[in-house]
C-alpha cells in the first residue's frame, strides 16, 4: 500500500482541522452551532457584553481534541455542518487515492460526504474562563486602603483618615454612634472590635464608596453596585479564596 495516497479518513481529518481553524478565526456568529449547554453558560455571563471575537477566543481556549466528523448530537460541543469535501488532484485517481471507489470523481475533482465536524468544549474550563473575566473586571472596583501589615491598628488608622466632615456624614446618614470614633482610637478599648464591625458594615462615604477588610482593608467603588448581583457573588467568592 502506498502510504502517500490519500484516504477518506486523512482528508476528513485535514478538513475538520481547517474548518475548526476557520471557525475560531472568521465565523460571524460563533455560537450559531454551539450546543445548548454552551449557550446557557454564555447566557449566564451576557453581562460581560462579549463580542464575537471574544467568544471565538474563549471557545478556542477551552476546546478539546479530537475534532471528529460524522453525524452528531452533543450539547457540550460545537457541531458545524459541512456536507462534503472537495479535493482537486492531478493524474489518475488510482495514483492519487488509496481507494478511488470511496470518492465521487468528476474530472480532476473528487468529492466525499462529511456531514459535520464536532469540536468538543470543556464546560468546566469555559465556566472558569468566564468567571476569570468577571473577576478581572470587578477587581478594578476594589483598591487597598490599608495594608494588613498594620494588624490590629487598621480600624484606628482608618478612622484617622476620616475628616471631621466625613465622620459627621457617617453619623447623620449611616447612623454611626458618635462614640464609635473614641472606641476606635485605641485597640485596647473593650468596644474596639464591636465598634469596628459596626462601622465596617455601615460605612458608605459621601462618594458612595464602602470598605471591606479581608487581611488588607479595601475601598469598594460605587461602581460595584452597578454590577449584576451574580457577578458580585462570583467576585467575592474568588476574592476571599
């Protein structure tokens, strides 16, 4: 057997790779041929407002091998209908093809049926990739105010950052007890941590920022409140890991 002669299987393998490459590079609607489970995951993250190029890149990064060909139904895959393969060749069919009877030959063109190409998608990786994008977007809404190197002095030092006007605003708008400032002036105060817990949970600045301590003390932009609640939940789950 001449190993250089083309088989149907080799032709389909090459064609499926070419179609997959084209799909990840050029297809106008990358979810057009996506299985239901893939579509549902992207729908859960529609708030990311991903464009077609983003979606193609993500799918390419989470696809699996092998790319298969045949007739399929798989909700965890991209299934691209093809129809047939066309091969142009020179010379006699028997010199070019391992088995010419596997092909419909018309002059120097040969055809064989290939119903579709299947590209498996790793759904766990897809979910993680989209959650990463949520985290990376929402992290811009969080900045460090005080390092955890300050230890027990973080509450005291935060209060020291507040102007008299900001303290008055907290009392008037957020119901902070005026004694809170004195309680937080010394870590040895018996009410120190209780007062800090109350302030951390109630504090909203005149600019709409809030605070959160997880080791470091963070300032949370008011932009966080504009994000979808499910995105905020994903962010904090990852942030606290």
